């Protein structure tokens, strides 16, 4: 076990505390400071254990999604003193673990905000990683009695939710923004500032693919229900088309995102949905243009149109799930897309269903 010496600048005293691995919110962490007048400082270390990795895996797959959190407050990492830096983060375990593991070999305080178990970027958009929570946490933890300096280092992705000058006005702590990624913190501390490269948000293929498991988990039930419904209504081909539309929006869309044309997620989804539907409309197009058939021309034409109308809006709608986890769009653009394209998606899907049912009735009545 490590021992940490905490210097209390308000009293001139020093205390020694024992540390162990940080505990999750559902556990009861050991109190590290006995004196009632001293701020509560919980221990933390740099090690990512197998239990932490299991927690990360469960979070990625959406298991107990809102349960991956730690208690908010101040954590001592390494052997910090009253001059050690203060890093601010969310109480989402993946955010907290990324921060502490990236600071291996450094002594620091971690000020954890109550973001309801949501990561920094999303919490900044929702307001839980914001000015009010930051001010409240600084005041409630008595941070001014823990460190002598008045500086907070925030992740750059938390900037949309924080008014830096308001935080300074109400707490006397100045806000500095660190790099986008926690892995760049050692370089940031060594240089004393973030380079332009550290400010750049990238979204490479591994970062996109890691989003797929939680989407699969969340949409497994509606995907299965849609496939079963289409099996009963139209057979195996219709069921396969439903599965293909869901998997295209969940798996192919994040993988192909940078290469799909247009700037809107919705229109990217329409294009991908059209491509996904090609194997299913090919037999109808072949019957319409190339094969001799006893069926009237309007039947394969109608089936082609119905398939497109039902598959493309499903893929496009699922594509919108990724707007909050990428640097490819903004909040205003997402609002515009929802207001503009979601009603169109609903109308397309309804039209496709009506057309498919009408064609089935026509065949049943002997019109084709």
C-alpha cells in the first residue's frame, strides 16, 4: 500500500493516509481523512486491474449502462502535495480510468464531477459536465484547502459545457484546457501547453468500431422483432432484408462513415440504405428489364420501390445514433437533421409498408 502526505495550507499541518485501488460507486470506499475539518480525499492509483477491464467490457456492450460510475469528489493519485495539479474529469469509469492510467508516474489530484455516469464529451452536451456542477464540486470538496494554487485542468472535450470566466468568478480557480486525449497528458505537462496536434479530434476506424457493441445490444430486441414480423409477412427474404437494414445502420455505417458522400448523417444513411437494398431488389429489376415474365410490369416495379422505401429510412434513422459520438457534426446540425429528415423517414417507411401490402393484396386478388 502507498502512503500519501497531504499538506493542508489552511492549517499548516500535514497528514499521512493509506491508499488502495479506487472503488466504484456501488462500493463503500474507505475514508482516508479522519479529521472532520479536513476535506475528504479518496485514494486512487494508476493501475488498471482485470476488474477494471471487465467493467470496461461490460460498459462497451451496454451491460448496466448507467452503473459504470464512481463517487464524485477529490481523489489523490500517487503522492500529491498542495502544489500538485488538479485534473477534472467525469465519474464515468472509462473516463476516470483513462485519466488515472495516463498519469502513471505523476502525482496529482483528480476532481471528479457527478455526470451521472456519462463520459465527458456527452456530459458536456447534456450539461452535467458544466459550470454549475464544477463550481458546486469545488466548493463542496473544499478544494481551496487541499491545494495552494488556483488552477483546474479540464479536458478539452468538456469545454462546451463550461463557462471558464464564471468558474473563476465564483471559485477563484482558473480553468485551463488540456489535450483532447488523456494519453497526451504527459506531453502536455512536460511542455506546459497543448500543441495544435493535441487539440485535434480524430475519429479513426478503431474508435468508430468500438461504438458497435453497445448499439447492437440496445437494438437487438427491435431488430429481432422486425425480422420476425417480416418473416411472418413476407418470408425469409423479407426477414433477411430487415436484418440487413439494421446491421447496415449499426455496423457498416460507423465503419464507412468518412467515405460516405454528403455531410448529413441522414443522407449518408439513405445512400448506404440504397446500396444495402441492391441484393434484394436485383431479382425485381431483372424481372422488370431482362427476364420474360407473365407478371405485369408494375409488380416488379412496385416491389422494387417498396423495398427501397422500407430499407433506406431504417438505415438512415439508425445512422443518427452516431451523431453524438463523432466530431463529424454539431448540435445545431443534428437538430436540423432531426427536424428535416426524421419526418421524411417516417413517411417513406409508411409508404413502403402500404405499397407492399397493396401489392400483396393485388396478387391475392388475381390482378397479377
